[in-house]
């Protein structure tokens, strides 16, 4: 073979190799553009795509169905998972309201208790005993945060009913799981555990004392925790009383999910005694988190909901006073019930 033909063959070979490399590079780019797994994608937080939150205990009965009480409870249904957050103030309220709303709680295995107060834990034992008649595993696992079993000494003895309730609940086969920090309960659902108090929100009474490892101190309800659900639309944050402060809760949630907007806040925010200045500060901070929907239930306060709604410039349908049977559905928004519209 002459030198000319040999040179020609070498040129063709080099061109073929370069062309193959070019196609391989283009294919890699296209695969990544179309969502092929990458190191970043594999580490992305899980998201919930189907979600409904239904109030089972709060002060307002928004229709002819259900009983109102000074308490809180909500059923969370997320991508096939069902979990109860808090259990109301009286032994039978959540049980009766669920029955009236035709909601079966017997296949709900897990319950979150946001803190030790009676208006959030009093229904636990009765719910467990009634539901386990149909399903022994019903409400058999209770998630709590560090501090919920601390002694709260009062003038007439122990003020923390969780200490006695723990023994009674465990006697039924129930188990408490105590959290000291944020934990993923199932894909896309995060429990905050105790929330750091970055801002001086003072959402507790200041009258109680708690026996901690550091001694007897003011009871700031250190175990107060919230549930954070990560969705494509943003975060859904569910609180019992928000004693840690809703802005502290949202700030902590953002550390786990940076730059995510807050699609909804549902639950008690303990703002009913707040001054206008406190409410304005809270609303202005909520605006920074791009809160799009609010169901202010339980101890939030009626006037507080209206003032926050006005400050956030939310439409009437996106910020309502929570009522029994009211719900938030991902992709649909708030279903408030006739009285709360």
C-alpha cells in the first residue's frame, strides 16, 4: 500500500474515533437533560405527590358534622401512608368526629404527639383501645420528642399526664419512639423533633416549670415538634400548638429543605393572645417563606388568622379558620367547610 493510501486510512480512522466520541458525549448530555440518574438527582430529597390533611379536633365545628373542643388532631394521608397528629382534648372527641366524618382510623398504625399538653394527648389511650379491637396494630407506635416525659411539678402534684399515660399506653402493647432531632418517617415526611429557638417567639404561658437534666426551669415546652411534608409545590408544615414559634419552625424546616417555598401551614400557632405588633412581625416573616395557604386551627385565634391573611395579601380561600372536617388537599387547596368559608 502506498504512502498516500496509508495516510488516507489513518485520517479515516481518526475521524471515526472522534465522531464516536462526539456521539457518546451528545448522548450523555441528552440523557442527563432527560433526567438520567446523576449524583445530584440520587441525593435529592424524596417528595410526596398525593396528600390530604383532615382536621379531626379543633374549636370550630364548621358544619353539622363533628364536635368542636379546645384541642387538636389531624389525619395525614400521604402517598398511601396514614398517620395521626395529636389526639384531641377529650377521650372521645376524635373517635366520634372520625365516625361522623366516615373516616376509619383502624388502619392507622402511627401517631405523632407534638407535645405533652392534655388538649393534644387525651384521646390517645381511648383511640388505641377502640381501634385495636379491629386491628391490634392500630395506633401502636407514637412518635414523641425529647422532653415530653419530663416532670412538670405543680401545686397539686404532677402536671404532666404523659408520665402516667406512658405506662398505660405501653400496657396495651403500644410503643413510644423518642426523637432528639429531625427524622424522616417515610419518604418525603419529616418530623422536626425539638425545634431550635432562633427567634424570641414567646408562645407559651410562662407559668409552668419543668424538671430537666439541667434542673428546674421555666417550661418553654422544649419538646414541641412539627411535621414537614416535602411536595413538588413546596413544604406543608403541620403544627399542634406551635409553641416553638411558627417562624422558628419554618426556619428549621428550611435548613432541611433549602429554598423551598411553603405551600401550606396547617394547625395551631398559639397566637390568640398575641399583640398586633407580634402578629405583624409573624406575618412579615411568613411572607419571606412564601406561605401560600393557611389553616389556622386550635390556638391560632380567629383575629390572628384574619390579620395574617390581610398582611400576606392572601385571598379568602387561601387563609381560613380551621374547623372539624376541614382539609387541605395537594393540588386543590383548602376545603374549609361551610361555616369557615
